[in-house]
C-alpha cells in the first residue's frame, strides 16, 4: 500500500469518529444508579460532561469501555475531607483510586475564609476532583477575634463573623461547619453558633458539626447540636459519628435513639462515618483547651510556669480517668515535622526515645515537648467495632473519609485517605454483608448529593454530570494499613470526572476535569 492509499484509509477510519454520537460509551456493565435499586445490565453514554443515555444504547463513540463483569456507578461523594491543600496535590490520586470524584472540604470548623478566592485557585490548579467547601466557624472566629478567643465575641466581632459566613455562602459554600473540640471553637457558647447557623440557613446551607464531645459526655454534645439545628432552622449533619474511649463504648444505640427522636420531631439530621476504629487529629487534643489560647510561645510559657503546668497535668489525668485509659499507648504519631523519626511511634515509644523511659510521667512530658516543638498529628485507636457497625447500619449514615489528598510515602497518616470507600465495599459489603452493595453505593452517592444540595451529582441518570466509577466488587480492596498506609485501593478500573477518564485500566491519566463546585442558591433544591 502506497502513501496515498494509507492516507485514504486513515481518513475513512477517522470519519465515523468525527461524527460520533457520543464521546464515551460504557457497555455491558451492571449499572447501579445510586438510588438503592437493584443493578441492571446495560450501557451508559456520555457527551461532553453529561450522561446522555442509559440502558439500551445505540450509536458510535470516540471511546468505548467494556465493563462486562463490573459495576458501573455514580462517582462517590466524600462529604467529610480536610483538603484545603488540594491545589498543592491537584491530582488527589488517593481519592480517585477509591472511586471518589467529589469532595467537600472545610470540615471541623477549619476552612479558607475567602471562598471565592479558594475556588479561583482550585480552577487555576486544574484539580482532578470536584471540590465543594463549607465555611469553618473556627477559621471565621480566629479571623474576627485575632487569636484572643477564650471569651465571647463582642458585637463588632460577631457582626464580622456573620458577614464572613454570609459572603462565603453567597460565593457558593455548602454550609457552616464547627469543630467544637478545637480551639478557638471550644471557647464558643451555643448562642454564638446559633447566630452563625442562622446566616447559613438563610442561604439553604447545612450545619455540619464535629460536636463538643464524642466520649462519655456525648449526650450533652448531642443536646447542644440538636438545639442549634432547631433554633437556627437548619439541616444538621453529625461529623464522623462515633463514641470514643472505653468508658463510652456500647453507647451507639442510645446515640441513635436521641437522633431518631429529634428526627421524629421534624428536624432534618444526617451523619457521616469512616470505616475504621481509629481517629486522627492533632496530638494537642490530649491537652486541655486552656493551654492553647494565643501563640506557641504562650503555650511554652504556660508549661514553664510550675503552677500552670500542674493544672494542665491535673486536667490530663482527669481526662484519662474519664475515658477509661491509663496511658497514651492508644496514640500513634502520624506527622511530627520537628523530628520525623518519631512518625509511626506510639507515645510510649516516643517517650522512650525522647526521655529514656515510657512511664506515664514521661509520656506526658513527651507530649508537652512535642507540642512545644511545633505539635504533631496522631492516630488515636479509641473506638469499638460493634459501635462502628451499629452506626454504619443506619440508613442516614454517609460514607466519608475524614481524610485529605496524600503524597505516597509522606509521613504515616491514617489509612482512611487511601482506603475508606474500598474498605466499606470489601469488608462490610462483600465479606461481612453488613450492607448490600446497592445500599452502600446509595450512601456514597445520592444520599450525600441530596443532603448537601449538589445538583445533578451522585446519580447515574440522563442529564446528570458524568462522574462515574467502574469497579469489580469481587476484587475491590483497601490495601492501606495503619502500619503501612501508602497504598492505593484496588479493584477500580476506571474513574470518570465530568466526562473525562482520569483513571483508565487502573492507571492515572494526564486528564484533569475537576474544579470548584459552587452551590447555586437559585437552583439549589429545598
């Protein structure tokens, strides 16, 4: 065949593609639409960033994916992440590899306060995910009160906080979050939070709370949460629902009874959960809040003062006794920038390295030293599997990682950022049959989309955005462990974001079709 003949054949082959009916056609898969309905074998057609046909589909496509033997589902929506650094790790491969196509950040009271600027940065960074955000109470409080917050705000400060929340909602935030175990939010009174929640409610936002207590004191925290939802007239979401500490184990049924009673009174309340019996946050949570107003230098001055330090140690002892713990062996350092050699070490192990002894007194001194040297994040093994399962079984519990974008090999983080969705599908669906596959997918898709007013997301139907995941339910697996967390989930062959294939045959492509997800108040559902 000469050069002219080769060109003629190439042109003939290209013509059907130029006139293709669809950009992407997924054939032969078991379609789970996210509603909880049983799977139906069929095809899904995509044109641009939208799903244009589902079921029996005829026509040509620029790309055809054979999904025979696999499930085709809406891309997963992770409603609880800490991803303010998404622009620094724009691929967010750890999320994509476990089927997540949309994340909500700004949780636990910590967010960017200029939402419009944050969204502009996300658009410029060409991220791999759809990114929505909450406006964080702690961040707003810090900005308005300038770090001196062991008090109620004055009138001008509260007005500034309300203005910041109002502007964030106008800029497309999905709601208001609190982190009431964290400084400065821990110093806030209920009426302050109600005032800000009312601002979010005026924009049809949601109130999302890391409650004041998740220990034996959880019922007083629930009472406060429910009162805020009621008084503000707002939808409420309990972040990472759990009971932590041996003294609180077994209380999950009573927690759900309280929430169900509130729902029976007409309050709109949901919750999210990660599928692990360990949490992760700053190591400073082992210390009393009173130690942390102001700067790191202020903290160092407090522990240098014998009388103030004695009060801190007494508060730590009271907290241990209340939780039913005798030491800090349940805490594992995840990231300590000042001395990365301690990453992955329990507090007793760190005390042995730093002080030559793992006695309780030396564990306490090690915690104080670590905080004085810049602080550390840690993984806390503090929950009970029976409670986890009981919360998971509730129909209004969404699946959310409480994680963030990760770089392979950096620090020793909680494995949930790599494996949360895969763990639910492998452990609690396939192996233990706690949830059906249809129900698990609903908790990852339509339930979060509806709860957070993410229009045309989370459903596999004509007209919805083409956020899709293709996986083999017999092979899907979380591989990341607490000791060795840096492993991507397995079993997900393709992940599609706004019509673009970002994971193809289990490998990351160079395409990035994510971006900021602004909630439109004109079109948001009620």
